[in-house]
């Protein structure tokens, strides 16, 4: 099944809605969803703050919520994420050989995109101002939380 | 703080104990612990089966259980794992810039060791028969579960 730009924009809205839910919960506004055969199989958002959990980036929470899936299922999936995937989330994408990643932006943070493409993963960047703005407002108010989330020292 | 081989063997026993706990719970016997300044900060084991959770490899469960830590803490940590870390777990190690990984074996599965060393992570393989044997018995009895855990199709 080939996804069109309209499909990508529609599924990214699911990921953005997750990001906004995270923000309402007091968390880092990054969301994700996993789509297989045109259906959302799972969705999630960063829950570092909500659960005190350093592994629950948006994509990881999404994969957790999607539950156990077969290799064949992952291999026809697209994962949507509101921010360029970090080393950890990219590693999960490589482990399960998810062939396609759609991101909303990489201005805020540039993840392991080069590693993903070098391993044959298709990357699409929708470059949505809405996603950049969501992160900008959060980081301005919570710079230390953001540094922690990407493994950096606080300023 | 420099860790000796004796320290490494001692902390690996903590990871192996986690692996055995996982086996008793009906799970995949892979365990891990995170050591900082000579203290075990967290430990965990693969809980795919126990929680129906595809992201809870041993190292991920360990990092989850260790909870939120500062960048400075991760940067003086050693993570112990009873099996060579996969792309996902290696990605988490890179995200948090954990500088040292001690593994019990890489006969059962060869993870992203090259990626880790290319990024400056020190890898020590203790090459313990005990860890190989634990996995061999599990995989012989549960080949499909093991394939799923490493993102492969079942035979």
C-alpha cells in the first residue's frame, strides 16, 4: 500500500494530537503513531515526566502501546513522529525493520536520520511549523527537562 | 573510578540473576544492570512475554527501573547485559552517552557492537558459557519467541 502526502498529513495529525495530550499532562509534547495497512495500530507520546521514565520517548511509547507484533507486520509499517527520532527510537525502528518514517520536523532536534537512511529506511519530513512551535514553547518554559530528554547537560 | 575484571564479573552476576528471574517468570532470559560509582543504580530483565511489551529488552527495562538520571550520571555509568545489545538498546546507550558496556556473550546474537565502538563506547565481552547456555536452552524450547524479540520472521 502506497501512502499519499494527504495520508501522511492525516496520520501526522494523530501524532500531533498525542503530542498535545502529552503537553496537557505536563509532559514533553512529542507524539507518534504506527500505521499498518492504513490503520493506526498504536499511538503514544513522550511520558518521561508523567511516569518518571527515561525510555518513554514518543516513538517508544507508541511501540509499547501497539504491543507485540510480527516481523511481517512491522515490515509494512510507517511510524509517524512529531520530531526527528533520536538514537534510541531510531534503534527501535532498525530492530523491527520498520521501513518508513514520517517526521513533522527536525529543526528542534536532528536525530539519527543518517543512520536510518544508511540502513535503507525511507524518511519523509513534512516540515510542519505547527510541530516546531509546539516544541519551541515547551523548551522555552522547560529547558532543563528538554536537555535531560536528549541526554544533554543543562545549560 | 576504574572497574576491574573482578568488579565486572561481580556486577554481571547481578545481570545474570535478573536473566534467571526472567526465565522463572516465563520470559526471555536476558538481564541487565546499570552501575555508577560502584553502585547498582538499576537492574532489569527482558519482559516482552510478561508484559506483552516489545520495547522491554533487558537493557531497556534496566534503564526504565533506574529512572530519570542526569546526563552527568549516565556519562560515568557502565551498563551490564547478559547478551550483546541490539540496535534499540545500543541506541539508548548512545542517546544517554553511557561510555562503557560489559556483555556476557555475543554467540547467541551479535548486536550493534560496531556502531557502539564507532561512537567511542568501550565494549568488554566476558564471554561466559553460563550466559550462552541460558539462552541456548530457552531458544531451543521457544524459537518463535526469540525470533520475535530480535525482529526476525519465525522459521
